[in-house]
C-alpha cells in the first residue's frame, strides 16, 4: 500500500474517548501508532498495537491496523487472522475490505480474496488499492490477462503505484511477453529503485529476451538492494550457466545451497552447471542427493544418467534414463540420452526406436534427426542415414543449438557453404554458444579459408570444458606480434596427442625468430618429442617449468605465423624414431612376417570420448576384407575396445600388446613397417610426423585439417586420404583401400579367400 493509502487507512477511526487511565493509555498508544504508521515506521507501530491488544484484546482498530502493519512487513500469515477478526466486528469501509483481500492473497486464498474485494469495489468502484489487490488475486490464480486489466484499472486512477507496475510486468512475463513486461518493470523501478522483487523480475524478463548479460547485472543489483537470498543466488547462477560461465555459476549456486541445503531447484541448477563442466563424479553425487529428497523428479534421473554416461557406465546410465521415462514417458531428453547409452552398448536397433519415439513427440527436430542418422550409419543403412541427415539439415531451427545441429548435418551431406551460414546464424543468435563459434572456425579452415579461420579458431577458449583446462592464461600470450628475439617462449599442448604431434612442427619457426623454446607436452610424448630440433627442453604437465617470457598454446601457432595453405610448414619428417628401438622392432617384425611381403600397421579407432568418435572410428571387423591380401598386418591400436577383442584375437593381425610402452616405441615400430592404415587419430599424426607412408580413412564430414575433395594433405606429404562418399559407409572405403594395396603388391600376392 502506498503512503497515501496508509493515511486513508488510519483516518476513518475516530479518537477514543477517555474513561479511565487504561483507556487513556490505549488512546495515546493508538494515536502514536497512527503517527508512526503514517511515517512508515512499521516496527515501532507494531509494538504499540501489540501493547494495545494486551490491554484490550478485541480492540478493532488495533486488530485491523496491526494486521495492516504485518501485511506491509510481508507477514501475511499473521496479518490475515487479525484483519479477519476486525472485519467480523462489523467494519464496512472499502479500505477495510481491501486490506482483508490483500491479506487473503498473501496466504494464497485467492478466490476468497476476490469475494472480499468485490465488496470493497461495491462500496468504492474507483478504489485503486482494491483493483490492485484484485490483480494480485488473479495473478495468483494464473488468470494473467484479467490480472493485467485489473492493474490497468488501478493505474488509471493512481499511476504512481510501483507495486502495481511491477506485478503488471510479472503478469506480462507469465503470458510470454517479456519485452512488454520490461516497460512496466522499468516504470516500477523509476518509482521505487530499491524494490528487490522488481529488480529480480526485470532480470527474468531480460533473460527471456536474450539479454543475459544485462539480466546478470540486474540480479546482482537486486542482491545489493536486499541481500543474497537463495532465490536471487539461483537466478544469478542460472544466468551465468546460460552465459556459458558454468564454473562461476556453480560457485554462486553452492552459496545458495549453504543457505538452503535441501532446495531442489538450487540443487538441480547446480547439477546443470556440473554437467556443463563435465564434472561427472560430483554430478552423480548431487543427483543422488536430489533423488534422496525427491525420488520422483525425472530431471534428476536424467542428470544421473548423464553423469553415468560421461563415466562410461553405460548400462547404469541406460537404467537411470529408464527411471526418468517411467516418471515422464514423454521426456524427450531422456529418450535421446537413453538412445545414446544404448548406442554405446551396441544396441543400435533399440536406440533407433527411442529416436523415433522422440520424433513422434517433437516433429522434425534437428538434433534427433542427426543422431538418428548416426545410428542408421552404425546399422549400415547408409542411404537412410543420408536421408535423415538431409531432414536434420532442413528441420526448423530457431535456437542457436538447432542452427548448430543443422550446420553439422549440412556438412554430412556435403553442403559446406550452407553449413557455414548456419554456424554464423547460430553465433548471431547466441554469441556465447561455444561449439558454434569453434565450428564456424573449423568450417572455414576445412574449406581452406585460413585467413579467416585462424583468428576465429581462438574462440575455442570460450567453451567451458576447454577454458577450464587452459594453462598459463595469466601469462603474456604471444600471437606473432611482439618481437621475441632473446626471449623464452613456452609452447604448450592443449588438447589430444594428435594435435600436439601435428603442431609441434612450429617449434623451429619460433626458434628461428631468436627465441629460446620450451615445450610442455604429455609425459607419454616426451621421449619422442626430444627428437624435435630447436627445442631447449621438454617438460610434462606436472614438471616444474623454467622461467619464460611468453606462452603460446600449440594450436594458436598457425595464427601467430599467419599460416595459409601455401605456407604450411610441411617437412617430410620433423620427429624421428630412435634408431636402436627401430632396429629392435624391425627384428621383431621380421621374425614373424613373411619375407618380401608388405608390413602394414593398422589403427581403427580413436579415443572413445572424442565427440566425433562414432563417425571417425571403425570396428575391427570392418577391416576384415583387407586380410584377404597376403600382407603382414600389425596392430598399432593403443587401446583395444571390448567389442573388438574377440575378432582381433581370432585374426592373423600381429599384436605386441604391452610392449608399446610410449609413443617413441610406436614411432620406432612404424619406422620398421612399409606403411600405416589408420582412421583420423593420433597414429595418423605420428606416422605423418616421422615421415612414413600413411593412408588415412576419413568420414564423410572430416576434421578441418584434412580439407575437402583431395586425396593428399598439405600437412603430411606422405599421407594419402580415403574419404567416405556416404555418411558411415566404411565398407566402400575399405574396398578402395584394398584395391590400392593390391596395386602395390606383385602379382600373386593375394591370399586365397
């Protein structure tokens, strides 16, 4: 209630006549309380009214106005019975009914409130507080259009009511009209800049119109006004999560959980942040904590499944998703993620059923259609897979995520220019969509546009999972601008083994500028990288690092040297196998190989955690047609998956198992072979880096470094590329590889089938 309405509320009571000392004391207390109420000194007024009721428990004025004070202090549960008692004593003025209606709204008795407020409006049809209280009751009943009309009637008569403007904004937001809500909320804040509820509502509206940075500032302002409540910490954490700042979000949400440890909404929001951070073990613990509070919460089961899926506990993940689907059969994320768990278990037919069930609920949906296509590839239904990719590429795409998925699907069907446009649109829709920003860079690089691609490639640091593992970000970054002669420059690995092997070639270019070069890389690569020229020392991630002046992530070096297709540094070999190890491996291979036959190394799958693993990796069984050729095949596979163990053991492929202790051993073995056939994994880069012939098997949409429509690589002069013509169609690729091997063999070197 406004200051004026407080005065109106007090004035109808006539002064109390003196009859005794007690009555005099009561009269004085009521008079003083009215003055305090008019000054909005609610605490002092409350104490006086409570004193009056101690002396005179049925004093109507004290009952009603103590109720009004409690209401204005936010204590509706205490206010309503006090005002109700006063009304039963026969009060009949419009403001009395209005106060009672407002108290009933405060305790959630919205229909009772409307009946009482109808009485107020019969007495005074123009009473602004009554119209506002009607709006509040209708807002509580989710009759939002009627609530707005009630607020409008109140504001037409008294346009300076901050709360009416604020609640009108809340009703507009509930109707899905956040832009209109902002107008009302900004009017409210001009009238009362210290209302935390309005600040929070404005933050919600800003989030809903996509102005997330402003929303975050609004929530923080609300906390300055009224303190760090669980609700505001929740809203701030969600805004930070949506901005891709999951680590900051988790800190804020954990602060909220300290205040409200069992708050389900805060717990779930923290699970979302943990999922973004790939903090699987903690995510699992929190989901279990949430399920201990509410076992029926389907979203918590989905989060539990996500944690287990990330921990490679695929069977348990599938069970968690099934629990979610028991409680919410139409939960699309549960269906989609259940399908992902089934795919990891090799149960592709069941996964396909899940995608079809989900699509029946959503209609054309880019992500579901894309994942359905990948599943069809695994089932060797290549034409259907291509068709599903095409449907994903043409499905409605309004969100940044859907535009991103459309672009990925477009690349699968070879529409790279259209894919690039979709990536750009996704970035415009959501500048914080890290995957879209990185993928725009990768698409430009794939198409050979390195001038635009390398600067955009720096956007990889905006991805939460990458940024968390960024090293040395507090030290000066060198991107080719500052002179480095006489300086020490630290080059450091940032992603997989293959990336380190590919980009360590730039070390000699850094040294050629007069710098001393330190290379920080995974310990498994250290011995091999010691063969790199012009590096003063190699350190692993957990070693002490000598002092340095500048640092550069390895994959930023192409930008630092403004690399184009014509200037890629491509020496035939820039890493070298140890001669002693190579000779030892040659003796071991010769001891088991048929003389004068080709000796070919094989690698058929990469890191199963790679986000494109299902597209780039084969099963061992898919290589079987090659084994009809009379050659000696040697496994270079660093990790054999469970699905491949039996087929590998039954084959004639030579395995050295644990004898390959590090990459230096693998390089020496490769140097002892005639060539390598591999999918796009670290083995491809290793063979290329030591200058050995390597045939690389590529999916329909290859990684950016292999470019398009060519069978050679400017990165590795000894590489030959074999590309899929249809998504997932490895048999056709293996057939071409077999024919190429056959051409290298003397006549008669084909084994009997």
